C-alpha cells in the first residue's frame, strides 16, 4: 500500500500536521462512526484498520528500533473474543486507544505529541494491559478498559505486570493518558478508576470482602536493569587486545575472509562440501601472516576460545572459527568507537560509510535523543588513531558485502540470507566477541551490553578530570546535570573511589607544591608564608634539604592526611585548612573553587600555572584592543580588571607584559 499522494511523509511531524487537519475536532472522535474513522491513514501506507500497524523505518533511530519486529503492532495480540460482535467491538476499542496515544495532548510543557519510539513503546504496553484484561477480567460486550478500577490496578494488575517501580509508572502513564483521552471525548472506552460516585469524590475506598478467597501470591521482585560500568581489568584486557588485533591482523584477515567466501561459488559446490572445507583450511594455513613489523604470526599473546577449545595458536584451522574472528573484528571496531565517543547505541548504529567518515579523524553520525528534529541532528566525535584505522577496515568489509546504493557501516556477517544487510543489534556481536576472547568472567553479573561502554567512559572521566560534570554533559549530549549524574553514579563505589583519588591527588600535588616552594618557583599570596614556614621546619629538624621521609611527613601535616588542600584549577592550589576563614565562602566552610580570587591569602600557584597566566594575558590584551577600537566602553573596564588580576599572579610575567605594553604599566600603577 502506498501513502496518500501529495502528503509529506518524510517526518512524523509533517505527516501529523497534514493528516490531523482532516480528522476534524478531536473531541468528537469518540462519537465518530468507526467505518469512517478506520480508513484514517495513521502512518504512510498504513490505515488504522490494517491487520498490522507498521511505523516507517526512517522515522526511528538507527539500530535495533528499525527492525520490523520492533516497529510493528499486532492489535490481535490483545485478545479476540469468540463472539463476533464482541470481537469487533474490542478490536475497535483497541485501535481507537492506539490512535489516542498518537494524537497530541496537553502536558506540563504544553501540547506535545509522542515521538515514534515512545509511541511504539507505550502502545505495546497498552496491548499487554489489554491482554491482561482479556485473560483476567473478560467482558461480555467486548469493552476493554472500563473495568480497570483503582482496586483492580493496585491489587491485581500491579502484582502481575508492575514488578518494578518503572513498570508501575509506565502502566499508570498509559492509564492516565487513556483517562485524559476519554475526558476530552477522543475515546469512549476508558478507565473510570472509581466504581462509585462517592469514591470519585475522594471518599475512602471500601475493599471487597475476600474471606475464603485464595491467597494472592505476590510475584518476586524483578531485577532492575543495571548498566554498571565495566571493570578496569575488563577494559584493559579488551581494549589492549582490540588495539593489537586492529593493528596487526584485522586488514589481512578481512581481505582473506572475503576471498574465502567465494570459494564455494568458484568450485560450484556447497560450503559444507569436503572439498570446499579442505580448500579453505589450506588457504588459512598457507597464508603468510605478518604483524605490523613484518614478523611472522604463529601464536597470539592471548587465547581465543575456538570450537575445539581455548588456544593461542594462529591461524584457526577451520572456517567457522575464522568467521567468528572476522565478526570479532567488527565487534571490536564498534567497542573501540564506543570507548572513544561514549555514544548511544542508536548513534553508533547511525554511522554511515561516507566520504566524510574518518576523513577528519572523527566519527560522524546522527543523534536523536534530546533533539527537537524528528529525523535527528548530525553530530561528530573525535577518534583515537586506532579507532580510525578500525573503521577503515570496517569500510572495506561493509563495501564488499552490502547491497548497491546503500551506505550503512555495520553489516550482518554470518547469516546467508541476510549477509550485508544493516546490523540492527550491535550488542549481540559484542557479547559473542567477549565470549570468543574468554573475558566473560570479567563483565560481572551482567553481560557485555554495548551501553555499558557509555557508563564506563563516564566513570573514568569522573575519576580523572577535575571538571568532569561539565565535560560529561557535553560528551554525553545531555540536557541537564541530573541526567549526567545518573551516569556518574552508576558505579555504586564511585564516591569511595572519588574520595580515595582526591586524597591521593592532594598528596601528590602538595608534594609538588612543597618542592617548588622550597626552590622558589611558586607564586601567589600563600607562596612566601609557606616558604618561610618550610624553612623554619627544616631548621628545627636540622635538615639541609627535605628527604623523602620528611617530605611525606610534611605533606601529611599540611593536608591533614589528605583532607585539606585542593586543586582549584590546573596549577592553582587552595591551601585553606580545616576551620580556616576564606573569602570564597565568607566563612570557615569548605573552599569554593568557583569564587577563588587571585588576592586570597590561601592561593598558591605552581610553576606550571605560569604558562597559563601568560597565555591568558595575551588573549585578554587582544580582546581589550578590539573592544577599544569598537568603542565598547563598558567592556573595556571589565577586561582591564581581569588583566590586573592576572598581572598580580607572577612578578616575572608582569614585568615581561608591562615592558611589551607600556599602556598597561600606567594601568598597573594607577590600580587602587
């Protein structure tokens, strides 16, 4: 069936805007004749009374959501009564409810329509609720939702379908949407919730007497989905092996595999014929395997779990193991890109084999989430050189297998009838690759789901970068910090690890600060008092210079065993101790790096901050000249104030700048 002519079906928004205008007043849909309404084309080429409702593939993000099984709805799955009239009435009620979810409705942020992925998710849940009603509360007239009262939902429906908090929230969301549609006149069969008028007026509910009734067995709690990051050991093992394979074996393996694929056609025999098996085994054994240095490869530095058992021998002796190895190469490419980008699975799946891909050492794709555009928005991420090389090998593989006039990057490999088609599920090949490498025991209680790489990158950045929330907000493509914190805290031990790293970092930075202060290389208001205090301490100890043991002791004393002294910014340390006053907080609380001042008595600048100071001044001076030439009288004083604060940081930097810019010397001398 083809879409209605002259209707723009390129995006859900365009389709809705065109088709909804012909439906009339939404508040009259409940009374509209079904014979007239059922011919409504809810999707391009799909009428409301179609046996199967199928969303267009291009309306959904790349990946598993584009599989036909995912984007198809079967209303008959909600149950079909034996009575013909009841079956027709039930089918109509189900389809009207699905239409109600597709129509725009009022939300807390205005009138909104569900995105296709959200609609298909809740529509499938609606069918499950209807099926539960058919099995547990069948109606004689074919109605579906009218018997869903508060008592039924809380005491029966939740016990069977609401085993997790999220499941209960989703069920209530569907019920409330149906209630809203019923009150607006969109549907006539909707949950009333309250059986009596008194109950609707917020009177206490009176439960039915259940004496003698069979005991209701509460279903065991379902385990919530867990996206715990991969362990450091797994990441180290998997990534190191992936890098070695990509650099040494990937390209030649893909080239040979593509040649071996056509051996059955060349011999005009089946792939299982002994002659074909022997010829492929001979080619594998006689191929001249060389690493990137030109050395022969006979063994690997790790084991592969061949069908005959784990072994580090190379090459494989049978084609089935070699097939698994080529699939491993594609899975490793996906994982390396995920490790570099922390991209969502839909963003990874959306990568195309275009001229732009890897040309600038970046991964180009499309993002759908947190984007107003229904067809997504283009986005790119920087890549490690090994990941760039891996994608180039993947391009060789995909170009040889996929159909003409297609540009998908990830392809189905080991299914004869589907080879070369887009690979919708990137997780399954990764799970099999981890098994093939023998690393499944390092993934914890959960399998190696692709989304765990996103959490892994978030964990590593949280523990290693000072301003990690802002970095992750940009990298993960989030709209607010609440979403980012979910990823930062997905590791239950993250707080303990962060505090441990903070203590270790404070210790290391303080040791560096002590050594530089003794050598006279630091700056800032705290530099001179600290230098004098360290000299006094050395004199009391009788030390000519600090030894390793005395330096460690000094660091522990200054930082209160790692609880004080913190890095404000790279190269700048706050030496404020416990219960000391600080202007950043206007009290004795913990220091606030966001309001650190160059004039604070607790500010200590390391030698590595000098270069940052010089670069900042150079940029500010250029901005000041531009503002003066443009006559921006309010901007110039602001820039001059920032310049003065930077000039006060380092004496030698100040002298160099003032000697090069005489106009700033007057400004410096006139400061209050």
